[in-house]
């Protein structure tokens, strides 16, 4: 029997960690993910987890510890946010290049400057080409469910790629929610025993981890790395389905909300999708044919599946909680629009940046977007491809 | 040496033949200078052996005996550090010829 517990996002991640009980947990506390690390430390002090808890002097070192521990053959996790993830940056690429199935919980937060501790996706979007699988959560329940599934996805022999699970800083990390926590035994059974590949602690075999490649091997190794993340979609689907069968909450690449007979659609990830659902309900009551598509998996990007879901629409607005200065639109927008390029007919796609530094996004802002989508659907013309929501102009 | 395709490589850049860097003849990197060992000046302090970044100082028994040109890159550190009254290692000019083996 699962139990209902009142936990905030950080505590749900810590709860999942307690249940999975990885061999090594290495993290440096940073707002708004501090409580993940703090709660794990408490669990350790209370004897509720058996793995090693390491608190190094920085996030760079935390990820380095994770890489060392995972190379040794351990199941490993960490948690961080914002500047912490930024400080891990060079190590993120090494974790992915070495195909180490490290799992990280990221309480998404804005990047400096100016200093801001609130939620946006600048941190993980900055790491989107680091080779990590990226999963985003709408609420505490999803953060818990995603974090548990992350171990299975990362550790699958065809994948062996690190996974990060994003939960919006403060909005999710610090908001209490009643969530279903599954039984410890059932979770342990679901994640299964970890089987490391070529662990350094297996002294019967002498190996080198992270050797130097010249011009003659680097390219081949990078191509071989791609294989892991390219194999991930099938595994993500299989794990999401199995999780559903076991615990009643199935997961896929994205969630579609009231998309049947929709003519327009808002694409938005994470906590904002919750508010967006309320807006969609109100708009539907007004007779508007609008739906929501909430991507859960951002890396690997489910391009075909998203394109198939959107291709028949008239207009789509992609909402990004980060910017990509100088690029042709923000990260989610460029992916979605690119995915639709080969379809004919295809919807008009526009981009709105929202919520930087934790700026609220409310039902009225989604309605503003819906109005603009209506106009585009009606006229077939896009006046403004790229805009901002709830910004003083 | 036949090089693997990307499909033949071990996961995560793992090298299953630990120590196979001996196949990498770094001596092919020398470009115009090489150290020459003058045994009669040598006081067997082993500074050259300690400093050489490529383990290219040949030792037989307890004694420095010369240079392993398969691995010596001609960096000159040994000659620089050699403390004997009269230098026991000096850098001399060397004709550059493209050697076989090593990396591309
Ligand atoms: S020149 Fe450099 S590489 Fe060659 S033996 Fe001396 S120290 Fe070693
Ligand atoms: S540093 Fe000079 S003196 Fe000392 S062992 Fe080497 S060659 Fe001989």
C-alpha cells in the first residue's frame, strides 16, 4: 500500500533517495535545492540510509565525487541548482562522455547576473548539450515519480547515460503537496539491483577510465556516446509504462491536455503547465478549441512524437522559461519548430518567454497567449514571432 | 595498427588494455633536438629520471644508462636539470625524419 504524505518538492526527492538508497550521494547545498541535501544528510544521520553521504567543498567537486564513485561501480546521485549546476558544467560533459548513470535532482533556478534565487530553467537549459537526459516535473508527485524512474532509465544497459530531473525552484521545491509515496520494498524492487559495467573496483580486470584521445579516436568515442541517449526513448517509454502498471501513474514523453479537436495549443513545461490547465479549462468553457502539450522529456527531444501531436493544428505557442540570447528563439521553441519543419501543412509556431527569475505566470497570461493564437489561426499571419509574458514593457 | 570503428569501441571510453600507451611512440614528436647522454660525467643522481615526463631515461640495474629515443620527445628537461659539474646530458641537433608508428 502506498501512503499519502505531505511533502515539498525537495523532500519528495529526498524521500525517493531514501527508498532507492544509492551507494554514494555527493552534493553541495545551494538554494533552492538545499533541503534535498539537508534531508538526505538527516536520513544518513538517523541511520535510514546505508549509502555514503559526501559533502565536498563545491558543486564541481560534488560532481567529481559522483564521477569517481560511479566509475568505481556505485549507484550515485546528487542534487543542485543554478550556479551549482553551472559550476558542475565541465564535469557534466565528463559524466556523460564516460557513460556514467548518475542521477541528479535539479531545483531549477535562474542564473546570475543579477543574482536571483527563484525558479526558471536557465540552469538546465544551459546544460542541454552536455549529454544528460533531461526530465521535467510539473508537481511534487511527478518529481518523486520521475526521480525513481530516472535510475532505471540511466542504468539501462542500452542507455548508461546520466539523467537530471528538474523541479521548479520554490514553486515545486518549496511547495507542500500531498503525494503518494510507494512502499520502500516496491520501489527497491522497481529500481532493481544496480549492475555496474567495468567497475574500477573490480581489481581482477585492469582498465583505464577517461583516457586521452587524439584526432584518431575522439570522434569515434563521441559518436559511440550518442548511442546511449539515442537508445533512451524506447527505455523511457518502457519504464514509464511499467511504473504505471505498478503504481497507477503511467508516464510518456509528454502529456496532452484537452487536445482532442483542438485547433491551437500551448506548449509549456514544468509547474506552469499546472496553471495552464486551469486556463485551458476556462477557455474550453468559453468554447475555445485549445489544448496543452506539456513536454516531460526534453533530452532526448521526442521530435517525431511532438510533431505528430501538433502537425494538424493551426497555431502553436511555445512558452520558454529561459532565454537563448542571440538565437532564433528560446530552447523549447527551436526544438518544437524544427520538429515541424518537414510537415506540410504545419501550424504557425510562436514563442513567448515567461517567468524569468521566478516571475509569476497566471491564468490571465495564458489567456493572453490564447487570444494571440486565435488571431493567428484566423488570419494565418504571425505578427510577432517572439514575445514576453508578464513583463513591464 | 587497425583502428576500431565507433561501433567496436568499449562503452564510456573505457580502455580494457590498461597500460597500452606504450604503443604510443612519443619519440615521433621530436622536432630537431635530442638529448645525448655522456656517461663519464654522470653522478647517478637520477634527477633526469625524476623529471623526464615520458619515462624515457633508460635505467639498467641501479644506473642511468641513456635515453630511450622511442619515447623521448626532446623537451630538454633532463639536460636542464642535470646537476653534474660537466653536463651529463646535452641537447644536440637532430635531423627530422618522419618516423613510423605513433599516432596520426
Ligand atoms: S628530452 Fe625530455 S623526454 Fe627526452 S629524455 Fe630528456 S626529459 Fe625525457
Ligand atoms: S641528471 Fe645528469 S647526473 Fe643525474 S643521473 Fe641524470 S644524467 Fe646523470
